[in-house]
C-alpha cells in the first residue's frame, strides 16, 4: 500500500495522503512520494486542478514522531526540513495550477502548514487546525510563520503558534484561515464540484495569477504593477483569452482548454 495515492480524472488530480493508521503523518518515504506526485501533476498537461486530501479520519498530523525518535530511521531535522517539507511547500507554490487543500479532519503541525500553503483551503465541519510545535518544544516550520500571519494577522498567528490552541473549522473560517466550510456528509462532493470548476477555467491565466500572488509577497507597488503588465500581455496571447472574448461576444459559455 503506497503512502500517497494519485488518481487523475476529468482533468483533476486527487493526491491522497494514505497513512490513515497514523493520521497521515509524514515519514521520509511519504514526503518523497508527495514531491514525486506533485512533479507528475505539474508536468501532466491533462491535469488542470490538484486536490490534496487525507484518507481516513485525519488530513495530516504532521511529522511521524516515531521516525524522529528511532535512532536508525531518524534522518535529522535538517534533512527533514530541507529534503522533505521545504521542497513540498516550494512545489505547491511554484506549480502554476490551482491546488486545493481538502482538509477532511485534523491538520496538525506541518500538516496544517502544508494545507495553508495551498491556493484554496476548504474544510469539513469536523476538521481542525493545530500549530502543535510548541507542545513538544519545537518552532513552526513548513512556511507556517510565513503564511499564517498573512492569513489571520500577526497577533492571532503569534498566539496560536505559542499556545498551540486547536482551531475548529468554524473558527478557522471566521479567522480567514480557510475559504469555505462544508458539511461532512457532502464534503467530497463539494470538493469535487470546486475542483471541477477550477479545472474548466483558463489554466494559463490562473497559473499567471498564482505567480503574481507569489511575487506580491515580496514586491513593492511599482514592481507588482510592472509584473502585472508583463503577465497580462502573456495572458492575452493565450488561446483561452481568445475563447473567452469570443464566448462573451457570442453570449455563450466559454470552453477553455487550459492554454
């Protein structure tokens, strides 16, 4: 049984974290498999939207502590961060396709921060988010200190990281940590509908939008305006732009191909 499952249908890639017996916590094999599957999705022109979801009751409980406490298996924190989590976060942000984190249960530690690095985060009503690091004397990693303050503000992020409070899905919605909250009974159906919508949109323009959002985290106003100009020219040369304009003129629904 693989620790990561990949299913591609209708231009949607479903990446399932598959260690349900340990709440989908990461070991070295799983981290490398997730990177491999993200690369496959990035390079597959048939994939126009990506969903990351957990099998079983949890989304992801972060690092498998059994691995780091086993003297034979423990790769050490430098390798764990530089070879496991940092590349995962970088791939999520650099893949110019929309990535949905479908948080079906608890998302703790690195699991929470991997979710927050995705483009759109949705959660079931039973999901929760925990910056669990301080509970065992560690600091937040996996870009949590980068994204969480930008999502919910410095004060609240500071408190959640220092205190390690559990944030329920309704609380996360209220804080602006997630996009939408879905009932457990219809969660996967709602995620599929959202992913289908994204997969039918102009993938080129969405990818360029993602690039702009990434750059906005470090650009000043003048740099961002210049980049918008450059990327708008690139977007306007796409086939999807031509189709979108034609569909508007002809008063019909556009049929985007993603290029």
